[in-house]
C-alpha cells in the first residue's frame, strides 16, 4: 500500500480549496489593515476629541492626575500620535515595523500601568484588549509589511 504525505492537511470540504487558494493571500494584509484601522479612532479620541474622546487637554489631564505621567499633554500627544499615525502606517504598510513597534510599546504601558489592576477581562477595564492588540502588533513587527504594502511597493523595509 502506497502512502503519500503532504504538508497540507486534507480539507473537510475539498470543493472549497479553490476559494481558499484564491483568498489566502489576503489574510495577512487584512490582519495588518484592520489592526491599524481599528487603532486609529483611539488616537483620534486623544488628539482631536473625536468619537467621544477628551482631546489633548482632557487626555493630558487624565495622564497627569490619574496616572502621574508628567507632562500629561506630552504623553497624551505621544500616545495619540502613535495610535493614530502608527495605526495608519500599519494599515497601509508604510514603515510597518517601526509603527507596529510603537504600538507594542504603547500597549505594553497600557497593560502594566493602567489596566493590570482591573484583572484580565476588558469589560471590567482589564488588560485583555490592550494585551491582544499589543501581541498582534508584535506579530506585525516580526512579519513586516508583507504583500500589498507600501513598503513592498517601494521595495524597502526596515
């Protein structure tokens, strides 16, 4: 009896293979794009007061008063710029690794300095959400812009 081995698992529904083959190349660009896109409104809240945010002054006051980060407005601007423009850069795949690394750092600070005392679950103010986004951003640091990125189009990647 002859045995064959392949690196690919057998599909439960083999008829879907052409669809999987056609769409699989979109999976990483989708992850990168939506990760960046979903972070941008958080930066817009901090920078511009959009989406129910408090803007630079309000966020800066929170960072000074509640977190002890001085000067608060500097930290609010730094985090807001990282989330907004870092998110934009990750979404389009431009300077992908440095932008994603900035997001990793912001999320690590959010986990340990803000959310850790509230436990794990996000609906209780816990660290689940920033930890997840920080880990996805870390995976993007490892992978870079990949296909369908500005980095790839320019032929340069850090």
